[in-house]
């Protein structure tokens, strides 16, 4: 007797990396691996919240989009709902489960949530009472969220991954000047609307100013868009670093930027995982990262990257020392790629989620 497929609906605030950053990358990777490798067992659909930026009622409680999500759920009639990050995506899932009690609910947190208990954390606690499983992208994130959020559902850590095939596309002509002879090329990739990311970029800009004293041809390429991009541009102009720090905007293929980088500098605060770390490991780009949040769970000091303290002197010193030690750069890159293939393949991570969906 043929076993019927499970109907899965993934609900996400973002499905575009341009505005969704790590959440979008995670959801896209998960959705693709299920479609490509588990279509005989699972029929997957996706609902993308389209009204995220409209201020209706409360910013965290947009009534219209929640109603639309619920209507779509009723039409799709899933056996499993997998929501991501935001409170407003939990509420239609809970209402659906009240209508269809056998539905399995899974929620994934991608970021740190609260510095202290609040009315929003109380709403999360109440919503998650109906959930079967809650997953986190790192142990650090789980422990931090649990300080201010009581979760009674089953808890699991399922990290992000990188798709390990077909990612090296042709290099665009516009980027062929990124790596020039005798340049020390650095890169930063992140959402420039997030204050914790921007705080890191400020630190990195100050570090680059110091690196230039030893290596005048240093270039830092900042990839990403966001509301603080203008502020950072103004900071660079005030420091007269326009020739050394270049803003590339958004790209849908960060791999080509990483290929041109001598070092990827992942400097940011409150990182719950850092998918661009994995992407740098994939392209065998040596990594320098801030010792912060969940980063030490991904980067093992002096094995697959260099961890630095949150001051510009420490960052500048690490950049110069690593750049001057080419054998160490090669070793870090090689080990990083091996670790990525072993622990951060979407095939393996997708299997972890599929086991949750089917049981």
C-alpha cells in the first residue's frame, strides 16, 4: 500500500535574499533540498508574508497578512506547518491547528529575540504552547532565548547549511576589477539595516584605516543594502577612505565576491549563526570573525578561522598577521572547506527536518 505524502507548508517572512538575508538563505536552502531530494515523501508549499512592512494595528501584529496566511493554510490543508522567526507567523498556524488538531507545528528561531522579558516574549510563550517542536540555529542562541522565554515544546538545534553544487557561476565583468595585483582584498557581507551588523562595520572601517598604514592598497568591499548604508558611506567619506572602502550594494551571488577576497571579515554582534561564514568556507576564503554569539560554534580558533576581540586594534592585527602568513591562509581555507562538507551540507540538515516532519 502506497503511503501518502505529507503535506508541508513553510511560512516565512522573507524569500528574497535581498531583503531577507540569513533567514531567506536558510528557508530557500531548506525548501530546495526538500523539493529536490524528498519529493517522494513530502509535498512542500511555501507562504511568503507579503505585507511585512505595512504598519497595520501594531508593527508586530499585522492583521491583514495573518488573515491571508490563514486563508492560504485552509486552502492547502497541510499536515505539517513550519513557521520561521516572527510572532505574526505563529498566530495563523495556531488558529489552523485549532481547526485541524492533528496538524504538527514546528517553529525555527533564526535570531536572538529579547534582552529582557516583555509583553512580546509573553505572547511568544503563549503561542508556542501549541507548538510541537521549536528549533534553533545554534546552542548559543537557544541558551540566550531561554533566559527570557519559557518553551515547553521539544527543542532541537538544527544549523544552517550551504548548497554544495552548482554555486560557482560565471564572474560578472563588473567584478573583474575587485581583485587587482598587490591589493589586499577584504570583504564584508551583511544586512545594513541591522544595528548589530552596522556596529560591526564601524569597527571594521576603523580597523581598515589602521591596516592601510602597512598595506596602502588595501580594499574593503562591503556587500549589502539597508537603511544605514548612507550613514556608513558618510563615515567613510569623513575618514577620507573612499578609495579603500567600496560599497557594492546587493548581489544574489556572494560567492563571486568571496572568490576575489583574500580574507572574509565577519565582524558583527549578536550573531546567531552567520550563513556568510559558511559561504566563505565553501569558497575556501580565510575567515576573521568577531568572538561573539554563536560564531565560536562555527569557527574553531586557528583551525578554520581566526577569532578576534571587539576592538579595531585586534582586528587590524589579525588581518595583517594572517595576510602575511600564506601557508596559514591555505591551511585555514582547506580545513574550513572540509568542516563545511561534513557538518553544514543541506542534504544532512534537510534530513534532520524531514525526520521531524514525518514523525
